[in-house]
């Protein structure tokens, strides 16, 4: 579906609590984590660069809260694991 819509860059930005699970051994929600990995693999197979946007939970639970608090996320390239701060210029390049 992403190819059909002409997607050039795929950004995953779950609420901070979606990837964590307090009662798990390693602190992560394995089911959600597995779905993120699967989705990223599908995007990669389609030739679409895929990124995870993440941020400090103290700055906001969701992306909307983060932006409301005048903060921007960190972008992680899921293929190379490189990280960079998201800037307004980066966001404009997506559109």
C-alpha cells in the first residue's frame, strides 16, 4: 500500500508508552516491538526508507504532546541505526 501511495519516507512515531511494558523482563512491549520491526522490514523490501521517531517521555506521551511542549523528536534510521535530531527543516523535506 505504501508503494501505491508513492511513499518516499516512512516514519513510525508511536506514543512513548506503546513500546514499553513495566512488567516485562526487559521493559519493552515485545508484541508492539515485533510489529514495528515487521512493518520496517516490509517498508525496506518495498524500497522505502523507514525511520522511528522517539523522544523523552517526560517531554510528552505522544507526538502531539511533544509538539505542544515545543520539542521535536529524535529520528532513528532503522536500517543504519543512525540518529539525528529532527528539525523543522527536516520536516519540510518530507513534504
